[in-house]
């Protein structure tokens, strides 16, 4: 995921992450560790946040009628 692909956006000091359906379809895991990194003007990678997330398997039914 990247800000270059539009999956990560920063607006008014908030970070928005968009995870598309194809990235979670059929997965068997329930939790995962994550970290957020940025690259400074010297091309040094810095980890600025991290934690663990829980995946909620939510299925939205669509009526095509």
C-alpha cells in the first residue's frame, strides 16, 4: 500500500487507508501487525507508527434487481 497508488492519503493531520476487497478476499488470518513508514529528504526510511489490526469479515449483500 502506498500514497502513490492512492491507498493511503493524508488530510488535515489524519491518515486515511483504503483496503480494496481483492486484498482481503478469501484470507484466513484474523489479525496482523502493521507499521507506517515515511521516507525523508535524505531517502532514509523511518517508522512513525505501528500496531496490530483485527480483520472483521463483513459481507455486504448486493441486490442486482
